C-alpha cells in the first residue's frame, strides 16, 4: 500500500470501498474473462448486499465491467452505458460464507462460450483482493501486473513459469498456486512488477501443460499515472490462452 | 513504521514517511511529490464545485449544505471554523452526488483532510506548494493505521474512516504550522483517541447522512487536535496503543453498526422511511 493509495484514489463518489473498490474488482473480472462481457450475474455479499444501491456499487460494478476506471464520470450513468453496449446485468444477493463483508462473486459470460467466475473483496480505501477464479484460490491485489494461469499439476510448472518471468527481467512480488487435486488442474497467480513481454506470454501459452492464461493490469494505478490503459479491451490473441474451463 | 518511530524522527515527520516509501531514489521522490501536488489541485477543484452547487444528492437528503454555510454570515466571528466546515462539506456533498473527489483515506471521509488542511492554509494565506509535505505525512499516518486494521466502515465502523482521516488531518495541520514530528504524531493520537467508538450508520445505506456533516465536525476536531499538540499537550496513551485500542473496538462493534445501514440513525423511523422509499417500496 503506497502513500498515493492513502491520499487517493481520485474517484467518483460516494465510497472508496463500495464504489472505487467495486469498480476495480469488476475491471479485474473483465480482464479475467479477457473480452467484453455480454452477460454478468453479480452476487453481492454482506455490506455489498446491504448497501449496494446507496453506495453506487451497482453502477461501479457495471462501469468496471465496461472498462471504466474509478475516476470515470460515466460511472454515474453506467447502467445506461451497459444497456447501450449490450451488457446484460443481473444483481442478486447471497451469503457467500465466512469472507470479508464487502465481497462479490462476478459471473461473466463473453460473446462465445467462455465464462468466468471471480470472487473478490473490497478491503477499504479502494484496496481490493481477488480470492478465487473459477473456484480456484488465487491471490490478486491489482497492485501489480498479474499472470493467471490454469495448468496441469505436475513437477516443474511453477519453476518454468518463474524462469520465464525472470528471463524477461520481471520481478515477482507475490506468487500463489493451488490445485484441485494431485495431478489435476491448478491455478497460479503471479504478481509481477512489470508487464510481461509479448514473446514471454506467447511462449507460456505454447506450453502443453498451460491450458489458459490471462494477464491482468495494475488496476490500483489511477488514470493519471497509468502506463497502459486498463480501459482498453484486451487485444485479441494477446490475452487469450487456449480456452479450457477448469 | 510505527507512530513511535515516526515521532522520534529528527526532522519533519513527513520526511521520514517519504524516505520510508522511496528511499534515496530522487526520481521516485519527485514523481510522488508531483502526484501528491496534483491531488491538492483535485481537492481544490472538488471544494470549488461543492461550494457552488446546490444540486441535491441522489436521495435528496444533502447537496446544498456547503453552499448554504458558505453564503451565510459568520455570527460566531470564527472565520477559520466556518471555512473548515464549508470545505469539508463541499467535498462530501460532491462525493454524495457521485462527483469527482480524492479519497483520503476513503471517499466517505474525503472531506476531513482538505477541510482542515486547505481550510487552515487559506485562512492563514499559505500557498498550496507548502501543503505537499503535510499531505505526505497524512498519507503516512493512514499507512500506519492500516497496518493494524482495515480502513473501512464495514470492518471497523466510522472510527476507522473518520477517525483515520481526522488523525491524518491533525498531523498534517500540526506539521504545516511548524510542529515537530513528535507533536504531529501526538496530534494524530489525540484525534484518533477521541473518535473511538464512532459507528457507521449511513441512512438508507447512502454516504450522505450523517457522513456529510460528520466530515465538517471532524475536520474541526482535527484542527483542535493540532492546536493541543502545537501547545505541547500530548496523548497520555502512547499513539500506537491508541491505534490498537481503536482496532480492538472495531472488532467488538456488531455488524448493525458497521456500514450495513441497520443501526444508529439509519435505524430511526425517518431513516427506515428513506431506505424504503429509495428501495422503491
């Protein structure tokens, strides 16, 4: 957590946790899907469920799914923008268990068959944490460039990925991996100080034991200091790995 | 860093905070200061918009308070007090209208730091460039608090949000007026200690009532804390222990008093009526 996260973000109101944080969670989920979502089922838990409308959480989630950053004035009219973009939204509330009170599960479907489920929490002051993707435990803070990979659970995969990141001069800030069962599928989330170069991504995608791969942007950075704009939809072919659902 | 370590910095407390973040890297230092400077411009902009607007918020509960106070006479003969309150409410009414603001540390508490810091600076004619380092210190205080607890009404009640913002503002104003690192830290501790127990009870779940007026009150509270600290008055309880106490009280608060809109003034006949009306029932 940097000093600029404490005096910041610059954002549209009214709540850093329920508006800016919600927008960032939705931005991350949009990048996990890897394309413009067509339908979204947004399951709100705890304080998100109780006070979503009052805090503009519904608008901020819709805005994030459309690629709006937390300081984007269009968030106020995000529902109209979603309708214009052909994004169907369904908001439901549920008890998602013993998790942070500001949490939501974002279930997104794109143009084709692909769909993802992203569980995340808004921790306060705009900080977020994605804790599950497609049922796998992950660790994504949005403070770094994040590599998400679904892979076969076998020896050497994590070492290989770490090696590729190192060869690209990338420094790993955090790394987390969890598997379904021994020898089954596993998901790894690796937070890196810099974006991974295109050739490194291509190489990782070509590995037979990596089934699905995404790069998520640093959503904690504000628009004024952002190098690559998370509002741009990810380019075809750069972001999408082979589409295998766990 | 702890508040105790911060209070023992030989120079200004903000220098210690800045060094802790960027070390000796001159580029990182310049870049951070430049962004912090631009955040002051953003704060000013939100104050300007807030003081000029009487557009009601989404519920219609707030939206004209800052402008009303701004245009009112000053029967108390206390222009500093009035200015600090106006600025704080201007920012939070902009926030309630989904206008653009700087979270400090949260959006619900975004009025306190600009209210106190810019209010005092404008009252005394201090230029904006001199507010950058005090703002760095404010951010540093938030960072220390956030190591002990999540700064969110949903986890710690309003004390986590407004308490933090008041502590940040108190330290910043103290440094702005020449206070030592020790005085700045004790200002933060006094501000924090006297917000312990504050519950988060937004009417209808909207960040409007009591949030808008609360920012005005706690911006003044922060200035009071700075006044005590500049006179050498210290917190008897060591500052870091005050943070632990606040985190502990936050854990004891029932969910009804942590940003669910189910307790406090949200759970009054009028509060419940607003909630039902806004839910379209």
